[in-house]
C-alpha cells in the first residue's frame, strides 16, 4: 500500500487500482467478505493506511457450459483430426479456459498439440491438430499455396437462390458500433476472398435451403459475410443479415459477437497433403439438418 493510498476507503482503493472489473462488482466482492487485512474481513467504508497488505480471495472461475464431445476422426504420428461440436471454442476465450478443444486435445494427446487452422465456436465439423512443429510448418505452407481444400454445409434463408453461384468480394474490418469493428465485406481495399456455393436441397415449407460451400480463401467469417451480402444469410445468424452486417439492434438486445452460434455451419470435408506428399481427406459426419442422400462421415486415403 503506497503513501498515496493513505486514507482511502477499501472500495475507493480497489475501484481506483483495479479498473478492469465492473465498477459495480467491487462493492459486491467486498461486502461478500472476500477482502481481508491480517485475517480481518474488511467492509467498503473501512480505511486503508500506508503499509497495509490487503488480500482478495477470488472465487473459482466458473466457465460456461459447452459441449465437450469431440470424437477423433483420424490420428497418426503427425496429426489428430477431430469432429468439433458447435459451441465448443477451439482456443481460450469467451470465458472458457479448460472447456476448449485445445485443452481437451492436449489432455488426451499431450501438450505438443496445436490447431492447424481456425474453426469458430459456433461452427461444427472437422479440424486438424498438429503433433510437432514440422507438420505445423508443412501445413502452413500448404495453406499459403492453396493445397488445402475445405467443404462446408450450411442452412440459409431463402429458396430462390441460383443452383450454383460464386461470391468474389474482398473482406476487411467494418464498423460495428456495439463492438468496434468486425470482419465483413468491404467495397474498397480489403483482402481477396472467394466463395463457391452449390444448392444441395431446398425446403419450401421452411423457406430455407441447404448449400455446399467451398471457400477458396480463408478469411475470418468469410462464409457468413459472403452469403449474407448476396442475400442468403445463414439461418439463425444474428450478426450477418441480408446485405451484409446487421446494423440496427433493439435497445434491449445484447450485441451479437462473431464467435456466437445459433446457425448451422458445418466444416464437412478437409483435404490436405501429408508430409510425405500423399493426399488425404477427412469428413466429419453431417448434422441431420444438413444431410443429403448418402451423406456420411468417412476417411479417404490412397
């Protein structure tokens, strides 16, 4: 406790020095008896003196409930490939530290595992983890040279979309006042982004369609933003609406975040070259809502 803190109340001290916490949180913490001085429980109005040593006993971190079932689709000395459920974060974030695919993967296969590519929390499907730096570098080069192919399935709003179409629109950061900026389609500048879309089936009663999506580039939120921009947003997507980004929000509605789910987007197929140059393709079983006749999960090796 420094001399400049002498005479402050306990509440003033904590709200002044620990501003990352919500201002309304410290009164609750202090009155719950979580702040002590020499084993004495302090109250908000108690005064502190230079040289005091205060202790805050932080309650255990309660992580949100998320699905934890991520079956292994393929394993060898270089790779472990999982089928990630929607709602499970790949890496720590959004209040999750241990309830992540990274933690589950390392707990089962060792601390060397690392994700080879991205898959958003709200997206399900196939994702590969590398077991050593050599494989990580190999796949990084393969991504840079367009040697890795992904196929997604998604459910979109509308049935009047063409049987097959392509979206060639650059991606960049766009304003989204509740959060600052998010990834989206930009009219000028940005990075090249190309998405190929084929209709698998139409459901007139629901006014929705199932599409197969092949992104030729890997920009953040590319599939969601591209489909929304051309007028066929993912069913249940609260962030990317028709024409691009959903700007207006009712006052009572919390802003949507890019990692949130509520839509059906599934990374169905991942095709990549192994370190010895041989190709392999892994498929994650499709959710029933995205299936077409004969769709199954499988592994294809030469």
